[in-house]
């Protein structure tokens, strides 16, 4: 997760998520989980990750940006050091959820400036797309978890766009399951796009391990980086939004 500028609020099914239909997670592997920033994979679908690994499904994780804009003014943790820290936090969190280090890829694109295809410079967009395609070709996923297309954060929308283009190299289109992050924020949530249907996944058996995994992100949940007063902090109230006994996912309707 990274900082986000406010945007207008709107009605959303996340106002009463307990009313959404509950489904079982029946997916085909290999599974690829795509995170715009280090920690989005754990916040958005950490319970699903743990559940899938408990089912012995192959799960790979792709982290798109380096996450270094969470504390851009820190002198104790300048960009390269913060990048290393956030990668280490991601590996620790995913290890708890059952994903080994060898199944995690970091693209290292600049936080806050993930190229949005069609809007970014052609060179930056082509390079980012090429990196993403290499991962998709190597994993050959049957199922992909990715950020919600209309998430308020630009990096999340750009990541969605990258994945959409990258999967064109696959002989068979994978199932796409999208997860919301910033829609929990009353000031930033957007109305649910009419193309989508939202549903709940029961993760009650995995809430505690998900909590432990989120706690691995000490740079985001504690005062570990105390020399940047503008730095991002995942508050206890915000964290509570991701520690329900369910996770919400969205899929486009046929």
C-alpha cells in the first residue's frame, strides 16, 4: 500500500460487505497474485493465499512497484535501503502464508509512477509490459488475482492495465479475480462499476496468520521509520478493515 490523494466518495457494496454473496474458492492453478505495492497482496488476498497454499496449489506472487514512496523523506531509509526493507518484509509475510521466496518476483518499478499503458511514455510502458509478460509466460497462470480495475490509486489501475495486456501472450485466457484495497476508505471509495459482481470468501481459519503476515510490514505498521513525518502508516483502524473473517473479490460479469 502507498499514499493516495483524496478523491470523491461514492456508494459502494463495501458499505455492507456482510450482505454480499459468499462463495467457495474453487480455482485452477498455477495461480499468480499481482500486487501493485509490497503488502497489497497480503492486505487484499492474504487469506485466499493461505487457503490456496493449504490446498497445495502452486501460487506465485508478482510485486510491481518498489514501494519506496511510503517514506520519501527518510534519511535513515533512503530509496535503495527502503526498497530492500520492503522486499524483505514481503518475503517474510509470504513465507508465513506458505509462498516460498523462489515464487516471488519483484519488478521494482517506481512507486507512484507505474506506467499506465496509453498514458505513459512509450518507452517506459513497453519496458514495464515486457517485464510483466516475461513473468506471465513463465508462470502460465490459469488464475490471476489482481487489483480492482477502478481502485482509486493510480498504481493499482496501472497494474491492472499491465496485466490485461500481458496476458495476451497466453494461449488460454486465465480467470481474473480482482481485489479492492482503497475502497474501504469512505473519502476515496468509488461506486462499483456496473460490469462487476462482488462476492465474499470465508477466511476465518486464516485470519490470525494473515494478521501475523501484515505485522511483518513493520515499515508500514510501526514507527520503524520515524524520521519522515509525512510517511505512510497503516493505522490500526485501517488494518482492522483487512482482518475480517472474509475477503471481498470482484469479477467482471459475462
